[in-house]
C-alpha cells in the first residue's frame, strides 16, 4: 500500500514538473530564437512574457475544435492521442537522481527502473512514428500525407544510427538499466576528469555522443531535419488539418520528445546526476552559478535599459540568490544537488536544440536520407566496432 | 493479478486478430495487427521474458509494421470491395473452422497430455544477459546462419530493385 502511495505521489510530481517544463520550454525557445534574430520575443503577457505559456494554453483550449468532413474520423482522433501518450510514456523510466530519504522513506528519484530500460525507450520512440503517420494519412490531405511519409521514412532511417550509437556506451557500462548506467559513471579519473562515458577509457564515446545527438534531432523532427512539417513546401506537414487541443498535443509531443532525447543523452553520455567536479568544488559550483546570475540581474536592475526592468530584474535577482542559498543548505544537499546537475545538463542540451534551430537551415530531402544511410550509419558501425575492439583488448 | 492481466491481454490479442480479418481497410487491419503484437509483447513480459518483449515491440510493432503502414500509404490503397460470397463459404465456413479448431486442440491434448501447466514467474532467464549468453554459446550456429540468410535476402532485394530501375 505504501509503495502505491509513494508511486502515485512521485508520478504526480513528475507529471506536474514535466508539463510545466513543456510549457516553459516553448517560452524559452521563443525568447532564445528572438534574441538570436535581434528581436524581443514574447514580452506583453506578464513580466518578460513569463505568463505567455499560460495565455497560449487558454487560447488553445478555447479555440474552436474543427473536425474536417473529409477525414477518417477514428484515426484522425486517435493520432494526436497516440503521439502524446508515446511521448510522455518514456519519462517513466528516466532516473533524475540517486536514492533519497524523505520523511523517513527511502526512495529513488525515478518512477520505475526496468532492467531493459534502454530497450524500452527505443521501443516507445519507435512506436511514436504511428502518431505522426496516422495523423497525416487520416487527414486525407496531400500535404499532410507527404509530411507523414517523410516523417515515417526519416524516423525509420535515423533509428538505426541512433540504436548503434546507444550500443557503444553500453559496452562500457555493461547494463541496460538506466539507473545502473548512471551509477557506472560515478567517480573521477586522475582526480578531476569525470568518469562519464564521453570521457571514459578505453575509448571515449565522443563520436557516439555526436551521432546520437544528430539522430535525436531527426527523431524529434527538429530543424535541420524538420522536413515532415517544412512550412514552405507542405503548409504545416502532418498536422495541417489539426486545430485547437489536437494541434497542441502534437506540439506537446514534440517538446516531450525533445526533453526525453536530452535526458537520455545525459544519462548515456554525460553521467546523469553526477557532478562535473569532485568534492567541495562540485558542491559549490551550483550556488555560485545562481549567485552570479542573481548579482548580474541586480546590477542590470540598478542600471535599467527599460523602465520596467527597474522593478522586474531585482525580483529575479533576489529569487536567484534565494535559490543559491537553498543549494547551500546541508540538509537539502543530497536531494537538490543531483537534481541541479541533471537539470543543468539536460537544459544545456535543450538550449543546443534551440540554438541549432536558430542557426541552421533545413536539409533537402535527398540530402537528409543520403546523410543518414551513407554517412551516419557507416560511422556509427565503425564507432561500435572500434569500441568493441578496445573493450575486448582492455 | 497475473491471471487478470493475462486474460485481459489475451482477449485483446484475440479481438485484434479477428479484427485484422474483419476490417475492410488495409490501414485498419495493419493497426489491429499492431495491437496483436503489442499484447503479445505484454504476454511475453508476464512470462518473464523481458528481452523478447522489448524485441517484439522494437522489431515487429516498431519497424516492420511502420514499413507496412508506409507501403499502404504510398500505394494509397482504398477499402476492399466486398464481393459476393459463394454458397459454400456462407454455409460451411463457420462449421469447418470450428471443427478445425476442435481437431487441433484434440491433437495437442493427445500429444502433450502431461505437459506441466505454465506458471507466471517460474521462468528466469529472460534478461538480456542470460539471453545473450545462450545466443552466443548454445545457439551460436543457428544465430549466425540466420544472420547470413538475412544478409542474402537483403542483397537479393537490392539486386532485384536495381534490375527494375535499369
């Protein structure tokens, strides 16, 4: 009984945090892209547009929910449901932190640990294609169908280098359970180099990391691989005919997939919740970062570029300083610091996703396929062979 | 709990299997087949074969059925037209099928009368580690021969496709 209650509470917390992150990831994306393009980004709803996600949610819920007359009704309604379910499902096996003690209970910061965790993620991500493919087909629209076909072909092609890139670090850690993968990456070589698979002897998994990230971009249909929804050729691709919450669920699925890919990358290659530096340095870096952010905000609040900044920036500065103080509390250290490192690494990868979107143009379709089959796949096989050879030698 | 889950997913598999035949549209049939494969994966999981369950999902539901769906969409196959059935099928279809099932179950019961009943959780050895050990020691030859067979099939497909283009 206790187990069920704890599991329910954990699931509730994870679902709440995940959905909030989904909403705010979109705000971050719009802000970052705007600043890359020398614009302001959302700035009307709330200070610095911080309430924009809330406004978007209200807009999407209250919009008219169109059901076009020419669609295959059952599959048209099933597709967004499938997409969002498959996207949210994989978060259930991701470990966010080590075992912690809360009010006398020992529990892992993870919903469930499977001894086939990596395979589970692969299975779920390969099922995610159905949402997109069915949406395009059931819409009964040329552009949507083209988008769905492209998406299916692209996701099947990029799953191969992705699986091979996952297999290489698994040779170093010798397990398929995500929790054990992270635990195998604890410790430091030479006293300072983290024992993450990306730095690990005998063969640092740097190439797998790059291959996995590229394939991850393709699997999540992000620029430069966003051909399924290429606006200038396909209107909006597979979700052309969707409106209101059904459209929003595709949007949510895309962002949830981004978060999953980023967390899996962190777990497989960047040591999960393990800190960057050993001992005291690892404990002091997080509060230092927040304190620095807080001080920068306070400084800019005292020398405001715009009138509004005089009030908003000091508030943010104080919040950051408060977070820094919380990170220093010894009692909370065991809970907060691993979470910080996991979130910081995942956030850095998510920022890379957005950065790439603001920087790179879209591939041509034949280039996309040629790249997957003629370059990425052979390189992934070569990387796996070399890793296997080195592991066998040592 | 195990029995309830087994009954639920076995029933789902059977319903989906019947649906594959009943549906007139190829996409609906393909999706029902995915349902069958998904529930089979759950049944494997219940029996303690985690790796087989994951492989079932990745390979069959995730890869092969996506290709099926892809081809159906590419050809833009519409619903099958229902043709008039012959009298023989109309009247004899169900009795013949029932008697076939009866015969099959009779022979199974006759041939394996003392087979021990399946118990959930008895089987240990479905983990990827033990699976890999068996695959690379006891069944190494069949495994390698199968992989060569698949390689031959791939090369054959490439050769056939090339001829078509020329």
